[in-house]
C-alpha cells in the first residue's frame, strides 16, 4: 500500500468567502467513506479520518487575497500539518490505509 507509512498531501488554497468549507477527500472505501479528509474553513484547517475516529483542527485565518500552501505529512506514527511551510500541529496518527480503501 503506497500510503501505508509515509506520504505527503499538499495543495494551494485561497479562501473565497464561501459558507462552509472546502473538502479534499482521499482514499474511499466501497461505501464512499473517506479514509482521510482535509477541510479548509475560513478560520480553521481540519483533518479527519472517519474509520479511526480521528478529528483534529488547527486555527488559522485564511484570506481571500492570499494563496496558502497546505501540506499534511504522515511520518512514522505522526501526522504533521504545515501552512505556508510552517509546522502548525503534530498529532499521533499510527493508522495505515486498509485494503478496502482505494
């Protein structure tokens, strides 16, 4: 499994005043449950893993005039959240993607 131990998910985002959040879901199972979901809200970056009951957030104010680089890095048993190259959070995340997720 390519996502078993270490990986990086990164993207750019610019808040456009939307109500709610932008959602990036990775690795679905047969019932369309995302294994890892990254959500960007106006004042928050949230990371969820539904099958692992993992739900963590970082407070950060996104601006409509600025593009921000987001990187979520899985290294060993940690999940690290970077915004614009700055480490904002480190969480214990010993999970690997199960065989039912693609």
